[in-house]
């Protein structure tokens, strides 16, 4: 069984946020207006966050902007708190959210140390004719549920179907999330962390590799590569 | 075991059953209303269509996923050499522009006062083109074709602007004015140094050391996806070789955040810093001596044709840019300048980049010339990892222009005086606004606005708003009515790129000639919109037979066939393909062979449409006759031009106004789309408003706290913005983004934020005459919150 994971090379990343918009378009995330945005109610499964809040005025920029999707932890803190089993880690390691089961208690948004879960405060709206662009591959979440990054799990289903139809095994490049696919700097890689020959496994062995809040024991499956002069 | 979770789950399920079953309260019914009518996007037969994004000038090839008649996804076309299968956030948001609820329903005619969308009523295309065509025919019949002005703005290098410009020339006017001059200063610098007037292309992926002089290399660059892809390779694409990026600017821009080193200079001293570096390189003898000896003119003092002494670069650097003087002017310690000079001269392939900030903000010519000096000193001209000069694709010539009244009209002086009063400029929109109001040298009788919103995105927005009232016929092609369209007489909505066939030529900044092809993805436009190119072909037919002869195509497909047949006859290049195909074509052409993969024009048509287009990936380094067209045949370094423009006086604690263009709203477009509004400044949650970055020391002096409202006042105008107290900007400056503060632009752009272009002093770059976007100083004070803000 594959252990799907992502590697984000901060030395390549330019903070352009193509990944952020690609995620929203791919996953039918509704656009927020200025009012909801001001209330902190805009939904975004992937954000750029300042990794180090300190800002320095000097010769070296201390500010780092880090793309932050769900880390799909091996030991996710968000799943045990769910009272209705609406979120759980499935056998392939995805931390999934089952919307019809979610009661909107938001225990999981509180438990997540990466703050990557969003609550639907209102029924999503696409002023006509914007609903025309909705993808048929991803369900539209109703009001009152929590939603989050799925690693574009629907793409795995489609890629598997395709591979099965062609009578061949799934290849590494068959399945990448929308954010990885669009990244202009090629800063994101995706694949099976347990396959030693995969790009992500090779990159995560780099001396530049680190994980966010690893000390909490969450076992994140998103690996970052630090900026810097050295390392492969 | 019955856990707490399962118990809660049951309880809620039971409550739901009870509520839906009957006797539900209004609140509960409302709660379940959303569950009763879920939004289920319909499925349908799927297909993929190749097209070209035109949300900026980058011209990325895209693949569109169609489900039935709906476009549900736009992704990069992996075979396209600009996008390489990738897209920027603007490109990703393309469907929000396609299905935008505030797109004009169809042609609109103004029936009431200017400035209000409710003054407009629907008209048919036949009425609109009949009336506008008749008016244009009248003006031309009266012998005044020069009185028609065409202004073009952003968007790609597609057929729309090309056909519109040809229409104008055939009609008999030379008044084509380009609103966006982001590439102009760099192009003029290249013209002065190399005799070629074009935006330089950067061979970033082969560079080892990049000195960015306040450039927006990783933001709103000419072709952002192309530049960002090259940056990724520059950093980590070559085993054992990592490019280093040093960024010089008074503000920690997004490009600076990615840099290895941010050198915070005083406002307006990037060029002085660069020449300090150049002085150190020449002083220590670190420049590339063979290259300088062979290719450069102007290093030493010389007598010109009139016998006057012209100072050479060496003496200008030695006298004007001594280390201690540069240190004092820029505020950068001398050892940093020396270290950068030694790194730049010894790093391998080094490249200096001038301060282009986006489609609106070109940077000063002085700073671009200073960057050019550095490149010339290390031989980074037409070399791998250096500055390249793009070649035009070999498209066929179009039918000749009519003579008679057309030729006479074209011979009249331009209204904006570009090329004459200001010889280095190709366009001068701000001067055009003055000329329209002065009705001199003649009256403007019609103004056609193609992707141009000068009432918002010029350096003189208010002058344009006034000037437009003096033009009897103003036609805007804006799909979503923008600020200028609201003042126009007609709005003829242009189609979205997914609604039309198109052909794009090489975007600025890409070194290879390429032709990208687009097929219409949607079977019919979402709104009653038409491609601008088709509208101009139709107008040509309506105005006069000789115009129709100059633009003889019945529709866009006929024009596309003409272009592709000419391209086939040129016998070079290849259809776009994989990295392997690219390497193969490059190898063959390098050895003098042509391996196109097509034989007939019909085959080229089919295969180019299947892959995304045609290109010629072979770059012939060292073709000096092509890239050096100066009188001397060398790179001309003009020591006499290397004096920085005088800085605006620092009166009573005013601050230098630093403008920047965030990629999502660069070029004055993008704020219409909510996904782009939401990502204006990465790392900050609060968006949807204009902010002003102020250094903590300055803020303390002004008594301003973070998130306070502040008023910025220039001699021209004032605006209110939210203060962001941050060390990301030097103490003597206030930084404000350009792109918000529209009146038009639909529900997500209208009345969001403020437009800092209104603050600009009417200062010109003394060397070339472009507006000096960096010369304004503003007074900053606390203010009350603006009306309607949260």
C-alpha cells in the first residue's frame, strides 16, 4: 500500500500562490467576498503562511512564506476528537473528511496544530453563471461542515480507473494533486514516500528536509526542503 | 462499547429525524434547507481543448477540460514552451473571468450620464457596428482619419491588438497609443546600448548569479510562468550548481523574500548601487577584458563627431561613483558593495536585471542603463546565462496599406508627440490626455480602447477622466465594464479567450520565436461577446472597400490559415513538443538541418493545433549582426547618461512613495476575480483593501499603529489606506500596491481599496520621458476609517 506524501522545496518556491488558486478551482471552493474575508471565514485548503513571524530589516530576509496544505499526519490529532467518525485516516494514509457525517462541532479545527481545516459558515454561493465551472469530480460541501485538503484524492480514483482500463499498474506521474501540477517553479513533488525510488522519497532524504511541528509527534507526510546554499 | 462519539452521533441523527419528520421549527428547517438541495455539478461528455491564456501578456499555452458545454478546468499545456504545463494564479483563475456574473450582456450604448452602468442600454451588434462604422466612415471621408485614436493595454500578443493596429493604419491614423509601458524602459536601454528596440529576454536558467535591481522577477514579470520555471531551474535544476539571487530594493518584495540576500537601499538609489558595483569591478580590473575589448564602445573618453570630449564609462565611474560616495547615497556599507562586485565578476554567468515592476511600472531608464553596464562588463550579453534578444516569428506580411487619404492621415504628427517631441518613446498616454483636452495639434474624434483602462491604470487617471469627455466617440472593448468603459459611449464586450480562435506571437521576455494557437473551447460565448479582431475586420468592411482589401479575411479562421501558410513557407522551426523533441530540433538546427515534422501547410495546421503551436527553439548565440545594430557595431556604454535623476526634495518629513504591482492584480486587472483578491499579499490574512507599508520607526514618529487608517497626501491627490507597520520597508518610504481602487470592474473590484496612481506627481524620467513612477513624495497622517470599510 502506498504512503502518499508531498515534498515542497522552499528554495524553488517563489510564493506566487498558483497552488492556492489551483486548489480552490480544482475542489469547488466557493469564492469569498470582502465581508466574509474580513471575518476570517474565507475557505482555503492551502495557504501561504509566514513560517517565521519575525521580520528583520537587514541584509538577509528573515521572512519565509510557506505553502501549508493539510499535512496528512500519520498520527493526526484531528481524528480522535471527532465525535461522529466524520474524519479519519484511511488505509492509504489520507486524512479524509466525510461531509454527510460531519456535525460541524469543529473539535477537529481546534485540534489541528496546523490550522488547515475550514468550517463552512454559510451555504456556498456561485452567482450565476459561475456555477458552470464547478468540477463534477468533487462534491460541493454544504453549510455547517468542516472541509480540508484531500491531496486531490479524486484524482487518485481517476488515475486508478485509467490504469485499470489500460491494463497497467499505476505510475508515479499518473497521480499528482492540482497544486503540484501547476507549480511554475516545480517546487512541489508528490508520490509514494515508502517507495525508495520515488522522487519524494529521494527528496525527503535530503539534508535540507524537515517537517513542520514534528515535535508534536504528528508524523506529517508533507516534507519541506529548506532554503540554503548546501545539500542536494 | 458505546463511546461518547457514537452516542453524540446517534443523538444528532435522532434530532434530525424528528426535525424533518414534522413540527420542525423555522430555524431547524433553515438548517436543513442546505441539505435538501445540494449543488451537484452535472456530468457530460468530456473533451480537452488547447488554448492560450491572455490574462496577462505571458501567453501561456493551456489545456481546457470541457464537460459537456462547460469549461471546468484550465491547466498548463505540457507541450507549450512558455507554460510547460504550469500556470500562475491568474491563469488558474481564468474560469472566474469566463463565468463572471458582471460581464456585459452584449453591446451597450450609453443613454444617460457618464460614469454609471445604469446609463447603458443593450444594443445589437448590427446596430453597434452600423453606427460606429458609419461614424468612422464619416470622419475618414472628411479627410481627418488621424483623428481616430486606438489605445491598447495588457492582454497577450494575440490577434486582437494586431488586427486593431492594422485597422488603424489602414484607416489612416498613426495614433496607436500603448497604455502599458512596463517593458519600455528596459527596451529603450537595449536600444541605446545595442540598437535593438525590444524587451530583453533573460537566460535565467543558465545563470549562476543574479543581481536584481528592484525587479519584480518573481512577481509580475512579462511572462511570469516562463520566468518562474526558469528560476526553479536556476536554483535547483542543475546538479551541484545553485544560482544565487541578490536583490536590491528599499522594500522586501516577494522577489526579495526569495533572494539569498536583500540589500535595502535608500529609495531611488538602485542604479547608483549598481554603478558603485561597476566602479569597483572596473577599479579592480575584474571585468571581462576580452569581451570589453571586442564588443564594447565607450569605456574610455572619446571625442565625438563635433570634436567635443565625451566622458567614457571609466572616468564617469571613477569620478561620480566612488565607493564612499555610493555608500553615502545608497546607505549600503562599502564592504557589501565590494563583496557584491567581486561575487558578480567571478561567479561564472552573472546577470543584472533592471527595475521593471510590472505592466504599469517600467522603472527608471537610469537604473536599467546601470544594469546594462554591469552586464556589458561581465560579458552577459547574448551569452548563456545572460541577456538575449528575441527573434520575431517569420509570419507572412499582410496586404499593403491603402494610400490616398490613409497615407496622408498616417503622415500627420501623432497626438501624443511620441517619437517626435520625446524621440525615445513609442507611446505617451499622459501626453495624449493633454493633447485631447487642448485639441492640439488636432481634435481627437474617436477613441477606441482595447484592453486599456487609462482612467484607472495610467499615470494621470484624473486627466484621462476629463479628456474622455472631449472625445465625441469613445468605444471600449472591456468584457467586464472597467473605469474607462463607464465613461464611454459604447461598450462592445470582447470575448473571453476560451470563446475564440486565436494566434499569439512570442510574449515579451521569451527568447525563442513562437506562435501559439487557440481553438474556441466553448461552442458559444457565455455572453453576447465577440472577439475584438473579428469586430475590427467587420469595421474594415463597413468603413471603406480599401480597408477591406487591407484586411481581406472573412473571419478569424481565414486569418489563421493565412498566417500558418506563411509560417509553413518560412521553412524553419517545428511544432511544439516534448523536451526530447526540443533537444532534437535544437541539435539538428545547430548542425544546419531542418527537421520540422511536417510537410504540407495542412499538416502544420493540424499538428500545431494538436500540440499548441509552432516554435523555433534554436538560439544562435553570438549572432552579433542581429543583436548589435548600433553605428559602431558594439555595445555602446553612454557615460554621459549615467547621472541619476534628481531626487524629489524631502519636504517636512514626507516619505517616498514606493509603488509595486502584486502579481494577482498586476497591470490594473485581476481585482475583478475574487480568488485573486484573496491572495494579494501572501502571509497576510487581511485582504480586500489597500494597505500602506510603513517602517516601525516612522510609524512611531507619526503616531501610527498597525492596522490604523492613514491618509497619504501628495500635491495631486490623497487616499486612505490601512497602515501595515513592518520592517519590510526602509524608514524613508511608504509602499502601496497598485491595482485596487476601481470604480468599475464588477462586484468584487468596485470600491475596494484605493488607486495610488492618482497620487503621482507629473514628473518625467529626464532621460527618456516616461512617467517617473518613483518620484512622488507623500505626507502620511492618521485618518478616520473610509466610508463603507469594516
